[in-house]
C-alpha cells in the first residue's frame, strides 16, 4: 500500500477539509459558525456536510433555540480517525517529496 492510498477522497474539497478541521478541535459547531468560518453559501455548506454525514464522519443535530432553528454538527469517532489518517498521509507525502 502506498502513501497516496491513505489520502481520503471524502476530504478532497476545501469545504469538507474545513468542516472536519473545525470539528476535530471543537466538540461541535453550528451551521452559522461553520458558514462564517469557511466563507461559503448555505447550499454549499449543506451539501458538503451531507456528504460527510453520509460517510459517517459527522453527525447532525437539529433543534430549536427559542423559535429559531439551529443545526449543530459533531465529528464522529470514525470521522476523527479517518481525518487523522488523511492528515498523516498528507504529511508523509510532503516529507517524502522534500
């Protein structure tokens, strides 16, 4: 198995990479915070979050705070492990080529 085999296609887009980067260092992040941090549209964030959720890398919790809907995202253990493996593979690839 080569180093590149450990690079995870689920994280190949900057928005998904950003979502996971935020979620592995925070217990959770809500939709508004992720949108602000990543500077993306509602639809863009929603579609990338959905892809990560379908892969089992994040969970989504929808609730109301007062009368306002709130969507909260959390990284799963599987997601944290997959993301760490991805980062490790990228670092190994960089080390190999320097």
